[in-house]
């Protein structure tokens, strides 16, 4: 019986230390990565973007404006116009 009590006390003792270690681990702040020592190498210059709208697209938009088209009808008209179907 004494052995059982000693095992229970020892188990409780070990368990209490395990719980306090876990609590300390949770309370510590997260580790942040260190900043790089040297700045990054400069990248190659970016290529210029193409114009937002081509001349054909602008022409088709103007035609859609003349017809007062909006929404899906305007989109379909502009697509057909750019393909040369109109």
C-alpha cells in the first residue's frame, strides 16, 4: 500500500511540473525572424504595359455609346465589333 501511495505522489509531482512547463511555453512571445543584413538586389526595370484600350476597342466603345448600350448587351456588341463582325 505504501508503494501505491508513493507512486501516486510521484506521479502527481511529475504531472505538476509538466503542466507548469507547458504553461510557460504557451506564455512566451513568438520568435520573429531577423531582418536581412543586406538589402535585396535591385530588380530589372519593369516592361511598360500595353495601352489599356486599342484604337479598335475605343472605336467600338464609342459606337456602343451612340447606341446607348449597357451591361451585357454592350459587352456582346463590343466583342463582336472588335472581331469585325459589325
